[in-house]
C-alpha cells in the first residue's frame, strides 16, 4: 500500500485490493480530517453536545428523534457481504488513524449530510405560510419564480464539468482523492468518513457528476397519537459542562416523530436501505451503462446525474427513490390517519436518456419535473447553454456572473435589494408571517421569514402587487450611491467546524444567487456568502491528464497544515489544479 501526495497535499492511494484500498482511505482520512469525521460521527449518534456543550443540543435532539444512528445500523445490516467487508476495512483504517469508528458510521455520516438536504423543512415553511397568510401566498415563496441558488453540471462528448453548491464549511464537505487498485482507478470527490467516491468521479473509461434533482422524497405526517406508537422510550444526551438532557423518542408506523406531532418518513428508513450497494459498482464502472447500472441501487438523496465515457456517449439520468403518493404530500404535512396520504407500493420510475449534450442546474426539465415541486429558475441553465454554444472553456463558465466583486453598480444593486427586503419585513401584509414559529429553532434556516422573503424577493413583491419604488428610492440615488463595490459587501463567511480555531483571510467574492457563479447571500439578512461552490471539476475523457478540480479551502483539516487553506486563492479566482497529472499514473 502506498500514499502519494501531490503539490497540494491531495492523497493518491495505491493498494493491492479494494478492501486494502478502503483500509488505506480510512486511515488517510483519519489523519487528514480526523477531527471533522469525529464530529460528523457524533452528529449521527446525537452526541455532539458531549464535546461542544449546550450549543450541540438542538442537533442532538433532532438526531435522536430522527433515529439517524438506528437507521445507519439498519441499512448496514441489509447490505451484501462484499459491501460490508469493504466498510469494515474502511473502519479498521479509520481506527488505525486514531478515530473511534463503527462499520455503520459511514452510513451515519452520509445521513447527516443529507437528512436536511431534502424537502421536509420546506413543508414546515409552506404550512406556516398557509396558516398565517393563506394558501395562495405559498406560491410567492416558490423557488422557481424568484431568484434561487444551486449547482451546475454540463456534459458534452468527452467532457463533464460543473460545481456543486452547498454550505461552505471549513474543513470542506468534499475531500479530493484518487483510489487505485487492480480493480479500478478513480479520482473524485468524497465525503470525509465515507469510502469510495460518491457524487463526482472519473475512472479510466467513464466520468459522472450530480446535481440535486429537486425531488420530493421525504414526507411529514401530522400524528394524532390515537394508536400506540411502534416505539416510545427516552434517551439521555450527555452535555459538556452541563447537566445531561433527557429526550423522548417516539416512532409511529410512518416514521420517527422529529418535531412536535410531526413524523418523518424517508425511503432510507422505510426500506432499511441507504443505497450503499451502489458504491463499489460505481468505482468499477467503465461505461455509461455501468454507471447507470450502479446508480439503479441509489436511494437518497435523489440526484440528477450526467455520465460520459471515452466512446463519446452521454447519459442524463435521475437516480434515487421517490415514493408514490398523493400530491398533497409533496407540499405540506398531511394527516397521518388519512389513508389517502399513505405511500403506495413501489417507487416512481427514474428517467434515463441518451443525449448529445446536457446541462443540469436544478431546473425543471422532463427528467426532473415528475419528481419535485420547487425548482431553480431556468436562467442559469440557459446561460450555461449559451456559453457552451459559444465555445467557452469550463473555467469561463464556472465564473460567469453579472455581479463582479469590483463592480460599483453591482454593489448599488445589492444594497438596493437589501433595503427592499428590509422594507418588506415591516410591511403590514406580511406581519402575520412573523408570528412565533411552532417549529424547533433547528429549522430556522428554512422557517425564518426574513430569510425566506430575501430569497424570494421578486416573488413576494409580485404576490403583493408592489412596485419596489413604493418602498425605497431607486438604486441610482442616495443612499445607495455610496454602497461601494460588491465584493466589499459579499465576503466569504464559512461555517467553522465546532471547536476549530482558525482565521480565514478576507476574501471578496464575485457572483450572486442567480449567476452561474452562484455565491449565495440573503437580501435583508446579510450580504456575506455562506453557501457557494464547494468544489469545481472538469473531467476530461479524452485525456485524464487534463482533468482538473479545486475546493474552497484545502486537503487538510488542521490549521497547522500548509494545505489547510492553500486552494482558497485559486478557488476564489476561478483557477483549477490537475486531478491526475501531478503524481505518476499507475
């Protein structure tokens, strides 16, 4: 077994078998991201407060109530022998690197990354809107109408490129890695704590990339508790420097009760399958058909996938499990006792189309429309298509925006939209929206009226029939003339790992919510950017030595490493680094 490091400290691993390679990946991940994966494991177990104190309690309560660790254990138990052996090898490697780990911990970490990635918190928000403003107002906040944010991916014969959009966390949510053994040779982006590469990768013959399909696959049920629950018990959460807290766990036939009287039903828990049976076949893939076959086992999150291989074929497909049920389930919590809202046997069939080229940008398309409710506006996808047709290189497409950091006009425009949003916060017609939320504060990012107004600004104005000039002066006049350049307001503001003592250099960003360069801020709340491209990649199928990538921060999770922040200047400027060429190919 060998560990090679390129100029940016990215691990390129060599081993004699898939299991040996999993061991090596686990060990290297513990060495590079040990604190991070310990925190993610604790999140999956509902034991974060044990090291962070009371600040970790809201998450721990949710993790226990949602039964994340139990779901991970159940899903591990149903896996095939080969996948279990592979996960156990990874576990031994993590332990050799000095981090406590269980064979199902990788599944727990994956659940942590995606349990709130779905749609159920949006259903809480829609229910609050319907209750306070009336059902018609729910459409004002639809993602498709106003500005929204999201990921990008595009494929043409011989190339796939794009950038996933998530919370900008430090250390980063993705780890760059190359994995080589006699069975496969793949480079890609992996979640630290999960073996293999999952969402973005390139083997010797094929490459793939995902975006969120915007599918609705999680349901909330309003429980009346007339029937005895399947499970009801209490657990004690240890809390650093404070008394332990007891949390009540209740699970009904629908699923675990996650907040008040709302139970959550998900494909993974309902079927005791998280889709990890897809991971090894994905690493072994040589053709687009191999990738499609591997992803037929995928469960959640539901992804739009672009696949291209060295023969020039390109596939656009949807991967995951979407339940068959009443349309009302897709919008708001529904009554648990009403049989109309029960899941029907089976899953919605997934789309698969062979294409000459494709662009995915969380937009409504024939391959995604049957599965979701809210989608991103079509403008990003249209702009990427325009740039592709004009022959723009991937790096140019990645960084496309009408909001450059140095622009005074962009700064004035942003300051004006911020003022419009703040004026709406005080508008009498929206006052009922600010009634106390019945939901746990953990869900505030989805249920805070200020944030939702800012993200849906144009839709709310249209819904109220308001001209923004009736609220604030035009952007060309005072007080916006002195707003300064956009980048001075639009600063990188990553979310630090609990307990991490690190300083991030002041980084002024270009981009906006509706640009291809999607660096999200929330008018009326903050111009700082906490969500954005958590990686950029170009998979070149004609010559892997031309494949390239970047992440916002670095390969290492320790502030003392030279590779903790060494990719930040490159990421902010739009540069990429070689994925394969800086170490010898096997």
